[in-house]
């Protein structure tokens, strides 16, 4: 059987294929299919993803309610009770609307009856305080048969106080690490059970334009990323900078542009390996580049409505069907002018301050750890690659190419007496781990030497994966030349040999023996169904390498599909930018584009549903429901009134909106921040029509989408932490300066834009 140092050994002890932990404690982390040979019967296929899910304590909600949190909840409830005793009965007021009343006199009469009639008060959700207030009721005739009667009512104190307690507890638990989607949806559900909001308010966010638009944009971004055009375009745009300031300037523009139309996380994930390679070429720590990368993605995400989910939520929340100044239908590019000025200004500030001690990773103080890939004692595979004649690696040295710094690559060898620079069609021998093979296949400008054998397997590349296999002692692999005859292996096993056997680099490649570990690429349906018997007899253990499906780029059909995908996205942007003229909204247009992508097979159904970030979507839905509760119970109006009493100028209000948005975004999702603060802004403008709703909305979007002071404030901040070796204080030190500059510039640019555009 296989050497346990080469591959985890899993043994069964019954004919039913029961799993035993023989030597490997890390089995639950496997991603894919593992074959187990039972001593008492034939091998069986076990899907480890289904059978052994990793244990995630973060989602164990019941265990999260420890005594300290319960005590904190009790304190909040007690505080709410004391607050309720001290507050005036008329603190929380909202507007009630009654239909089917056909005169102002009847409207005022209905209002007066609601003061003493508990049934009417329960139906309204509150009651007027005095008859004098009923005399201020408004009446609007809609047509001959319908009219609307409106007057002010006071909510029962227990309702707003309950909302405050539930909202506060949810925010505190989110800060302590519990899932925001669970806390917000759970809190809104509690308010629904209490009768404070109805089911339509709880689940209405699922049908909102913002949530639907975001749901279709996730798979659209996935389809665009899969074309490989982004990698090519980024490589051409970035080039090879020779200094840190030039690297930052070259990086921030393309990153912000991509983030303005595509997923911020996808853009940052694409750029991290590029910037890590740059840092080694420039002889600087990756921490000098990766934090600015995250900041650039955030700035770009607030430049268009498509840029990020919080922009879509803002558009949906402010579009209440009313014209300015009481409502605002934000256009596709409305955010761009101020957003572009902020990007240029912040790029200059970041570039100037990058060489100071403010931008410094805590990882620079410690000696880099010795990675397993750097060790000559690591068992690995010898893979030979060909330098693409038309690729970006030609003309670079091996060091400049960054091939030896690809994750999973242990060493690279070139032929003796070769030129210093890599030549077209040159062959390079690479010693790599299984993850290194996956990374090499994704590297632009490289091809595996046997790429023709892999291409001969045909289409259906989404169904193919790399498999790490252990040769059985009675396998036909040992007695025939099937591996050296690619056409036979392809016809009988549905696969192609890639590398192996696994060995130490200093020992070279040995012969294939019982227990040897190989890498093969195969169609997953052949492994589990079509040729299951062949695979069962040949290999005692099989592991599917995660995320190892071949890229769908390079072929003529791939190029046509990639161009079609990008043109479709460009057309969507144009049509939705001029939605008033075209009638194409983002949710409807995005759905049609997604159907087109499915038709041309740019994305599969599994990818479509897998790419939808349900946690983000449910966070937004929960935040919208909580925002409705804050609005419907009069809390928003009460807070707005208190703020208007202490703040007199539009400049102060704009600065206050920025501060509140940044503060909340430090702890909760930025889309949730917009959903919660949006009603407050509408209430502020309603109370004081001299305030500019458009300017306040822009401020909210720029602030909520730009959280620089903590790694927890934005998901891209967390993404760059591992490679940048950042700690919490690193973001506080550098991000605080950038946040302060961003606040000053945002308020200044927004006020200037409002004065110019009106």
C-alpha cells in the first residue's frame, strides 16, 4: 500500500466500507472522492465532502449564547425598561394611512375615534394622542373612487424599545463573530412573531430590485472571470514596474476600474498573486502593496451602481417613487464623478505615504517562515512545462518570471548552457506539489508538455479534475504500458497521465511500483460510474484535488465565448446606464444576460447557484427588515429629530452621515449599513427639505463602502491579511490616516458636486 508520508492512508474494516482513521487525522479536510480498500471486500467510493463535513463552530448558534452574552442581553433589556419609564409617551411617532375614506371630515372623525377605540388603534399599530393632532390630518383624492387619509399616531412604547433591544443584541453578537445573516434575519423574525412588523416586511427584501440585481451579478462576474480575459487584460495594463510608487499607481487604476463593474473580492483575489510577485521583484514586503490593493478595490466599488452590493441597496432604498428632494432614483454613473476624484486623490496620498513607517506590516519584523514548498525534503512531482512563444514570460529571467515563487513550486531547473532569459518554446522542469500543478495550469504563458494529450480528452472540462492516485499491488498499470499509451488510457479510463510517481527531488523520478502515487486528469463521471471498475481495480486510493478543473481558455470556441461574454456585459452596462430611455433595469437586464450565458455555456447551473453568495443576500434581506422595523416604530424619526435639533448646517449633517456609516461598517456588512441608515436619511430630508438627498446618499455610499481602519471592516481587508502578514494595529495605523483624508475629501467633493449640479 501507499507510503503514509506520500499520501494519507485510509483503511476500511468491513465489507460495508466503514471508515476508520488509520493514520491520517486530516481526512475531514479532503475535498473530493476518496477510494477506500476494505480488507473484507472490494474498494468502494466515498464522497468525503458529503460524509465528513468540517466542523464549523462559528455556525453553532446555540453554543454561542454563553453566560456573558446572556448577562449582556439582560442588561440591555433592563436599560430599555428604564429608558421606557423616562421617555415621553409621544416620543415615537409615525404616519398612519387609511384608504377608502372619501372626505377630510371623515378622515378627522376616523382619527378621533382611534384615540379611544382600541380595535382601530390595533389596526393602525398605534393611536393619536389628542384631537388637536387629528385636526392636522391630510386628505388626498386619488380618483373618483379612492382617496388616502393620513395622520400621525404614537407607537406603544414596548414596540420601539423591543426593536432597540433586538437590534442592539444582534449588532453585539455580530461584532463578537456570529454570522450577520443569521443574527439580522433572526432578529427580524423575532420582531415578526412579536407583531411589530409583518411577514411582507420580513421577506420583502427577497423581491427587492437591489437583492435581485445582486443575485444575478454574482454569476455574471463568475462567467466573466472564467473567460481568462481579466488575467490577460490586467497583465497588459500593469506591465513590470521598477519602483514601489510606480507599482502602486499602476495597480490602483486598473483595480478600481475592474471593481467599478465586477466583484471586489474577485478583483482582489486575481491581483494578490500578481502583487506578491511584484513585491519580490521590487525587493519590498508584500504588505507595502496589498493593503493599498484592498483600498483601491473599495474606492472603485463605490464609483458605479454595479460596483458593490451596497450601491445597489442604496439605489433600491432611496428610489421610493418620489422625485427629488424627497426621493432619488440613482443612475448608473451618478457616483462616478466624485468617486473618480476620491480615487485620484487617495491614490496620491497612498503613494506618498507608502514609503513611510505608517504603511508597514507586522510581518516585516519577523523572519519569514520556512514553507514546506521550500524544503528539499518534500515529496513532490516532476512536471515539465513549455514556455508559450506568445506569452508574457518570454524575455524574462527565471527569477523575473516568478515561476519559482508560485505556491506549491519547490524548484525549477533549466537546461545547461541556456541563455539567461527564457526563450520561446523552452522546456523547464518543475518540482511541484499537487497544489503547485493546479497553480501551474492557471499560469498565463505556460503549457504542460503533454497538453496535447489533455486536449485530446475533448470538451466537458468542468467535469474534469486532477486526481492523486495510489497504484494498487495488482494494478494493470504495473504490468502493461497503458500509461505510456495515452490513447488507450483515455479510452479505458477516461483520463490522461499528468505526473508521477511522487518522490524527493534529490532522488529524481523513480519507477512506478505498488504504492506509487501519481497525478492523472480524468472526467469525474468515469471515475465514479463509466469506468468505476477499472479505477477500482487499478488504484487503492484516489483523492480529487480541489479546484483543479482545467481552464476553459485557449481554444477557438473559448475565444468566441469570452468575447461574447464581455460584449454582453458591456451592453448591459450601456442599457442600464440609460434605463430611463431603454426601459432596461439592472435586475431584468441581468437576468436576460444570465440566460444568454447559460445558452452559450459560459456558466453552468452548478456555477450559477454556487456563485450566489447567499450569506451576503440574506444579510441584506435581514438588514432591510430591521431597517423597516426601525422606521415603522418611529425610531428613525425620533433619532432624526434629535439630530436635527443639535445639528443646524448641511455640512454637519453630511459629516454626521459619513461618521455613522463608517462606524457601523466597522462591525456589520456595508450593505446592511446602507439599509439601516437609508430610512434615517429620508427622514432627515423630510424634516428639512433644504437638505440635499442626492448628496447625502452619495456620502452614505462612499462612507459605507470605504472602511480602512480595521481588517474586519471589509471583506477585501481580510483577504489580504494572510499574504500581507497584517495585524489589527497595521490597519489602524495606516488606515486611520487614509480614512481621515477620505472623510474630509468626501464631504468636500460631495458639497462641491451638490452646489454645481443642484
